[in-house]
């Protein structure tokens, strides 16, 4: 069959990149960026570039949920069940709970990865049919503080700028975001804009606010390395400077805002000197940031046009007990300087999930209703009830994410439906989450992957379609709606999420009939509230719910979206009612009354408040929920890895995406390691007020002293040791994080916890690694996880450089180091304990890593408990090994295995367990640091190439030479900040200095005005 191409959308972050999916014979064979999609213009990050590899048949068969599964009892294994039985059971159990305990005895926990159509039917099922507002989503963990901030300041949850403003901004204020890693495609656009203007008279200036010196911060012209939780203090101090120096816009404030006097009085005490002491940054840097943000030339007395400022932020601002205040005080800076509603200016939150915005549009949070309506508003409830055909909607706000699991842990929920999310990894206070899942009588999980920690807690598993199989829409960070189209049928027996919900809803209607008061409107009694035959039917009802609202999309249709993605609002002109008319007639009416999308909001400076004025908000500064003290002296922050996404249920299927950072670790400043005499990689015990975790320690100058960092992705799926989490296994990093929440947004403080760190006394170590058949490695990982739970520390991850198996054969590494066998995947286990678990336990591991072959080198010492086993491949390379007791040789042996280096002549040395490798010709034994995942280029190769460059080529010339010779940075570009950092540290930039020109050129804007202490 001929190859087929399908335009769709990437399922990862909220940038909303368009993709072109290549498929053949019902299988996805490739993916590339869509050059016609305005969000990414053909670019994809390292995660998007490898989407097709996550859909390989051998991956699907090992990790996907392919049929409904049910447990006969808690603790029993999942067993197959037919779809009819599964759907009937969900309807029956939910009906029984509603009849016996009332509508609020059930809850629905959803996901920003669901499509808008999926969200809509879930919301209607819960709030319309069941009569509960207990519907929330993992977007509560992501963007709810931004939602609350927009509504408090501007009157509506509507992002004012668009992506084009990245090109037009003169100052970009990035706060609470490692944008280079979390939203790399947008960061590529920012890089291009900076480079294009570097040599002009108005170079772009970038300010980054972050407790860590991330790659984004290292590239900035000004890095404000503030203490965690001091963002409100910083914003107030910046406004103080603007007021002191006359940099605000009095005319804009007077004509278009309210509440400024209270804010002015609030910030009077927030001098730069005072804020500097609390925030831990220089007072002069606060002054500089305020002047750049204001956009006026201080040296010229504030004369001239105001240069536009764009702010970009993500979870560092949102995931805080002051999350809403962080957002409103940032928006205050835009309002005070008139930096909103104009090209290149405004507050632009970077959404963390592909459809968190769409979920907000349909009212998929416990306090929201469709069309940006509020549960607490009686008029809004009546409007939605009329649209849905129900008598009334419940007035009591529902349980937000953490509250829902608290209720389950307390026995207040009888049934919980979890869809497309992994709360047993992602929610804070994991000990509480596991108690909730254990106590709730019925837990149904609707999921595409059967490998998540939450599936292990499910009574019933419903297999859902996923990327490449789904049909519907998503909305990205700039309010742009894009069609999601299926390229292949769902795998196995998986079904579309919306379809599963509709099938349950129709059964539930019958189950509830005559047992609870009728909820359907009188004219609909006996009819279904869910008459949807396809995703477009669902979307049409959602569209009608936006009529007359700030996000009005009645001027859109699937046909218009098929032609091109569109931004809202896009209202229908002339009053034609496409939803009420027949399909063909309605489509003609819509096309006859098309209206343009609005790329920017508030260009007339009339806001979505009752009086049309934006509102200044004047909160007091509050420290984080957890203060460091003598018992917990270290401030722990969390964040993302460059090539991974969320709980890694999809990205974690590929070894190549672990190449850049393949070891769970806690990062501390090197001084902290030296002070404690800790070696790199030594195991330490990290403890908070809720639990503890054992991790290797890593020195990083990006982390300030007295702080620590752990990537958010490391759940129990990847750290299966220390398994005290019941059915879900080990608890992962979020066992450490608090469930304290912002009072306005109810978003938990996932970014900060107070911890203490001590050496873990675990002298017995084990490292096992092997190349395994691609069709077995991931399944083996899942089979091994339960056996590792008794160990205090274990990590289990894939590695390698997968290529598409559908083409068969082998592919060469980019640097000629040997073949990358498409049909093999690496798996590495690291473990430690106070005592050896027994030789029988180790014997059981040997077959898993293929260590029973004829050509096997073995050594065992019963007295010391040391064992070493090495298997050589026919060509003489290391195919697998296991080192137990003392694993000093693991570092270089793993490198030899991964690089497929000849090892047969060193057979005896392979069993010597020496920390240094045998002498050989070639690269040294230092650990490879992969910089470019797409082309498997490490730091050593870049350093070697730089040595060959002519002196004085400049940073730009050096980077271009590396892209040509090694191809690093030439595919997705996610590695470019790291490549540039290596060039700078190597001194190859010579006298070019382009990267620092912006900062030097901007010095003239910093005047000598003094500020009160």
C-alpha cells in the first residue's frame, strides 16, 4: 500500500506544533514538522521528532493498553474483559454510588492531554447527567494560577498576545520557565529573533528569573537568580522602581485601569535594597530589570517611544501557594506601563499541556462551566442547563485535584474515574494519593498505557486511543485551535475517549432512570443527552456554548479548521445559526458569515471586566508554604528534563530520549558535595516532612548553595526501589512535595519543598545492563519492577539510539562509532542495599539480562558477596553484564557496551572490577555526555571538533561549523544552548562577542538614579 500523510498535532506541550504523520499499511512510519502550521513552521523538538518511534508496533505491543482489563479483587492481576461488560460495570458502579450516597460521592479526574471533544462529554456527564461538579484535571497542577490571575486582572481567562509577538518584542521577560527545555520550539523562535536583531540599533534584551542557572538563564542578558517563592517581592520592587523613576504610563492607568492607588501604597515599602535582601539578588539588577521592562530610555529622560515587553512564564510562577499573586503582580507591571494590547507586548503564559487551554474552554475544572462560565453564577448555570437540555446544574463548586484525593482518602468518594493522567506519579504528597486510591471502593482508569503507576491501582482499565489515532481539536497557548486527525486505527481494542464516555453515559441514563430525580429537561425525558455520532457532533455543541462569550468560536467549523488552524475569538457574523440548522445548511451559513480570528486581545484597551477596566491587584508577599529550618535546611525545587515529558509514559519508551540525562539524581552545588565529602554519584537519602527518597547526588553549579533540584519526571515507574506505595509501587519524587495550595487557584506548590539530605548507608551495589531484543526490553522492564520494590534504591531505564524498525536492518551512528542496531534496546538496572539480597535473587536476574549464554565470563566470591558476569556478542563487543557487591567498573563497562567497543582481548580485565578501563587505543573512559539527542553527538566530539577550528572564528562561526560537521543543532535545535555553552567555555568565540553584545549595548539605558534603601 502507498504511503499516506496526515496533518495533525503534537501531543506534548502547549506550543501546539503541527505535525505531518507518515503511515503505511495501518502503521505510523514517520513524522515531521508541518511547515504550514503557524505555531511551529515546520520545527519540532527532540520529543516531537521521535513520535513515530513511540508508535512502533514492538513498543505498542509491550506498553499499550490494548483491551479492557478488570481485577477480580484488590491485589489480583488485571484480566481481560469484554467492552460491554466493562462499560456496564462502570455505569452500574457509578449509578449505585449516586443512588446510595448522592452525586457528590463520585469524582472525575481528567487531563490536559484529552481533546476538547473528550473534555466536553466528560463535563456534561458529570455536571449535567450525574449532577456533581467533582470534575477536575491535571491542568489544576499546571495552569490554574494563570487562569485565576488573568481573570482577576483582565476579567477573563484569555491570553492577550500571540507567538508573533516573540519576533516583535524588544524585551522578553522569562520567569519560572526553563523555556529552552520546556518549550524548545518557541525558544528556537526567540533565538532566531535575537540573532536577527543582534547587530541592529535595537537588539532584543532577555531577562530570565529563575532560582537555577538553567540553559535559558545562561543565555539571558540578565539573570535574576532569586530565592524560591519571592516572585511577588520582585514584581513589587520592580514597580517601585518604575514609580520612583517615572517609568509608568499615567494616561493608560487613568483611562483603562482601576485599583492603582492601593497597589501604589502597597509597593511603597518594596525598595530594591529591601527586595534584594529577601530575593537574594542584587538591587542594581532589580533596577535594570524594571527599566528594561518599562521600555523607556532612562538615559534620555524617558523620552521616545516605549519599547514593547513580552513576558513568558510557566510552572515556576504557577505551582506555588502564591501562584495567583505571582501572576497578578506580573500583569500589574504590564498594566502600569501600558505593555499590553500592542504588538510585541503583553503577558503570555506558556501552557504545559497540549490542550489545557481547551479544557478550560469547555469548563473542565471544578469551578468552571463551558464558555468561560462560572459554577457560582446562577445565570451561567441556567445558560448551560438550557444548552445541555437539563433542568438545572449543581451550584456547589466541586473538588479540585488534591481535594478530590483527600476526599477519597477520607472515604467520601465511592467511585473515581481517572482519564489520561497518572496521579500516582504527578500529584504531590504521594503517600496520601496512594491511601486515596486504596480506600476508594471503585477506581476506573481510562488510559492508553498500561505501564503507569495509576494503572496498578485500578479496578478497571479502559484502553484509550492516543496520538495518531484520535480525531478532534486542541487549543494551544496562543488560543489557536488545531485539528487532531487520525493516521491509523486505534491499537488493539482501544477506543476514542469521547466515545467511551458516551457509551457509559447512555448506560448510566438507563441505570438512573426512576431511581433519582429526573435531570433531563421535560422535553427531553426519554431521550439521550448524548446523541453524538462523531467527534464533530460533540464539537458543534461545544461551539454553541461559546456564543456571545469572550471566546466565541461560532464563526468556525471543522471545515474551516481543516483548512487552517484558527485563533479565538472568531465569532459568527450576521446571526446565522449553524448549530441549529441542518449540517449542510449550517455549514453554508457559517461560510457565508466568516469572521477573522483575533491574534491579539485588548487592542482597544477595553478589558473583559464589567466596567471594561483592567484591575490592579495588590497582594502582600508571603513566603513559600514550607520554610527551611534546622531540621529541613535545603530548599528543593523541581523542573523538567530537556528530552522528557511529564510522567514519561510515552517518552520513556525510547532509550535515545534518556541519552541527554539518563540517571535520576538530586543536584546540589559542588561546594555542598565538597563540604560533605560526597563523591559524584554517591547515594543520598532525601527526606521531607512527608516522605523520603534515595537518589544519586550530582554536582551542578546551576543550583545555588543551600538549594537542591530533582527532575519532576522520576516517579516510581523509574525508581521502583523503596516500594512503600502499595499497589502503585514506589512513590517517586512527588512523595517529597507538599499538597499546600494557592487559596485562589487551588494549585498545589509542586515546585518547592524543604528537605534534608544525608548519606545513604547502602554499601551493597548492583549494576546490570544489556542489549535486548526490541520486542522484549520494555516488557522486561515492567516484569522486573515488582521484584525491585524491596530494595531501598533501584532505578530501571532504557538506553540506546533507536531507529525505525519497520525499515529493518541497521543504521550507522553519526560519528562512525559502529552500528546502531534497530532491533535492539538497552536496559540498565542500578540498585543498592545495606546487605546483599541473596544469591538466589541475583540468579533470577541473570536470564533477564541474557547472562546465560555460552560465551559468558563469570566470577563469584561467596565470602565477599561479589559477583561479576559479562556476556560477549559474537563480534567481541560487550552484550550484557551484571556487577554485584562492588560495581566500581560499571561506568566504563556501560560505556563500552553502549559504544559497542571491541572487548574480547580484555576478557580477564572485564572481571577485575577496576574503576579504570584497560588501556586501549581510542576515546578515554569518561562518561559520555550526550548533547545532541537527534544525532547522538556527545560533548567530547564537540570539544574535539572545536580544537580543529581556526582561531577567532567567533561563536556564530563555530556553531555553524559544528552543525555542518557533526550535525548537532541541525535537526530539532534543542541542543543549541548547550552547544553554544561548550563553544564559549572552549574559547572558540574569539573576538566575536555577539552573544554578549546585547548586554553591553544596553548599558546606556541604565542611568545613575539612586533609590532609597
